[in-house]
C-alpha cells in the first residue's frame, strides 16, 4: 500500500508572502540545526514524549535530514522546511506522514521557531498547511495530532489492524 497514488504529483512547495515550504534536504543542516536548537523548549512541548531535541548534534541532524530527504524521494513521508522567502533563515518544519489510525490516511505535524511564536507564525503556518492539504493533496482525512485532535484522543484511536 502506498502513501500517495503513484500518479500523484507531490507538491514541491507552498509559498506565502511570509514563508516558503519546500523539501527538507541535507543542504539545510546548518540553518535547520540553528532553528531546532534555538527552539528546544518549544519542541519538547510539541510531541508527547517531550524529549527531542535532547542530545541532538549537528552530525545527527545531518543524518536525520538525509533520512527525511530519502523518505520524500521514495514518497513514503514528506518533510518540508519552512524558510523565509529569501531562504536566509529556517522558520520551522512540516511533516506529512502516513498513519494506520482508523479513519485517517495522514498525520501532519509542524513547528515554528520559538522566537516566532509570539507573532502567531505557528498558527498562520497551521492554517496555510491545512488549506494546502485540502486543495492539493489526495488525502481523504488527515489530522494534526496535538492540535486538531488532542494527544490522548489520538493515542486512543485504534489502528486499522486492531
């Protein structure tokens, strides 16, 4: 079973006047690492285990980015970096992943740089990505765990297999 249909043209980017989403690649390692490490406190509240990015090194980040890039190329999951229109700064990331949760075909997570939270960037990013998914992606039902569906509810949803 494939995540997206083989004939689906995966969107290469989403652009607004404020930010651009494009495939996260190993070439983003330095700017991505800066964004991650300067946002560590916020990132620990984004996912339920609350540990990432503890212990993350530049080398490990490079490995992670290579993994995300390869998964994107193989159409298994899609990690997008969020950059300023000039690409001078990483503002966050968006991850579109398959899920086996009953009733859902994709789980989407995102984060914005901690220094941008007060400006509301993360809420605007969430709204733009939601619109983009509806408009350009083939998913029947996607979720933003921890945002549209609280983590306890998300974790309680049964997998398709059980």
